[in-house]
C-alpha cells in the first residue's frame, strides 16, 4: 500500500497487539479504518479536483484553438473584403470604359450627322459653301504646273465643249429600242 511489504505490516500488527492489548485492539482498528476511509475520500476528492483542473486546461486549449480559428475567419473576411473591393474597382473601370465608348460612339454619330448636314448643304454645283475658292485655287495651281486644264468632278460638261457624238446607227437603234424597253420596265 504505502510501500510496506507483507512482513512489515505483520510486524506492525504484532507490536500494536502487544502495546494496545487485545481488548482495545478492535476499537483502534475501527478508528484506523475510518481514518483510512477519510484519507481515501480526501485523495479521491483531490484527484477529482485535479482532473477538473486538467479539464480546465483542456477548456483553455479549446478556447485558444477557437480563438485561432476566429482569427483565421477574420483573415478570410478581410481577404474577401479586399477581393470585393478589387472586383468593385474593376467593375467601375469597365463601366467607365463602356461610358467612354458610348461617348465616343455618340461623338462619331454626331460627326456623321454633321457630315450628312454638310452634304445636304452642298449647292447645285456640287460644292460646299466656301469650298469654291480653295478648290479653284488648287485647280489653277495644278493647271499652271502641268499645263493641262482641269475641271471639277461630277460637274456638268460646259456648253461650249460638245459631248462625244454617237454614231447615227447607234442613235437610231437606241431610239427604236427605248419605247419598248420603257414599257416593259413600267
């Protein structure tokens, strides 16, 4: 029990029998048993308290592990928040690019409409207002450099220069075929 061997215990019992005597030995044995019970109960309670203390250590370890998990989750939340802000910035960039593209498209459409208005403003000669002087100057410069005469594109032929005459056979054949062909088209 406490490191006593069988012979040591036997020797203690013999000495107790001689010192205490056989009449009082059963009462002393009863008291020794009660004290042994109390000591064992005390040891059992101390063990239970130690176990609960060790259990508290386990609880502290569990709490520490939970705190580390919480810190990991916070890091994940921060990373997600950072990713969302990056995504937000890229979406804003894409929206600004789309807005710029739409503005460029609108500017191109406006330029096309302005061009259409300028074409509509052309006078009967095929020239835009204010364009005559510049073009005429350029034509005269080219004529003086090359020695040839130039005329504006799509300008009707001048009355003093005759158009190429058609041969009489061709004009006669055209005049005969035209009425029947026109009748077919309509």
